[in-house]
C-alpha cells in the first residue's frame, strides 16, 4: 500500500467531479460499503470484475466532513485495509 496513495490534489467540487468522471467512474461499475475510520465516515470501494462476476475490493476512502460538506477525501489504493474494517472480501451482484 502506498501512503499517501497518489500525490494528487483536486480542489473544489467541479475538479473532483471531472476527475471521477474522466478516470475512476469512466466505464466502471462500483459499490461502496460504509465504514468508520478514526471516528470519520469511510467507505470500502469495490469495482465490478466481469470475469469473476463480483465486485472486488479496490480501495478504502476516508471522508473528512466540515460544516459545508465534504472537506477532504483520502483514498488508500489496494484491498489491504478492507478486512481491517470488517468489510466483505467481495460483493455479489
């Protein structure tokens, strides 16, 4: 696991939306499973794997919330953290 996952910064809702549409969500199916990390809202991120016909763990995201909404999203790439939070190894369709 790389810490931080990528040295990338996107500022503002429009920039984050553009990144997600162009890269992460482009031609992909995802399922997010809610969790908590250090008292913060978090999600296990699972991507559809056609060959296995399941959603496989890909990353773990922690959200820092502020009065205005989401202030920061930190995503750790890889499936290593998923079991630490009691999340499933895979999600059936």
